[in-house]
């Protein structure tokens, strides 16, 4: 079985990156982000906790990423 770069990316990393991307797009507005993600805002907050994303998201909170 051959491996490539895609094999090294796990689903959680992809989910986390997508949530961060949407939060950036909505300038941290969780209601808009949840709508774009097609989930309820409470689910978004649970995902923020699971992926260790600051619920008071702003660009400075992700400067290292």
C-alpha cells in the first residue's frame, strides 16, 4: 500500500482547519459560522472546545497557525 501526503492528514485536522477558515470568513461571528457550516450554534461551541479553538475567536488567537 502506497502512502502519500493525504494519508498523513486526519479528519480531525481537516475539520479544525475548516472551522477556523469559516470563523475567519465570518470575522468570528459564531451564528454566521454555524449557518455556513450547516450546524447549530451549540454544536459549533462543542467543536470549538473539542478542537481547542478559543470561543472568543479572533485573528490574534491563531497567530501561530
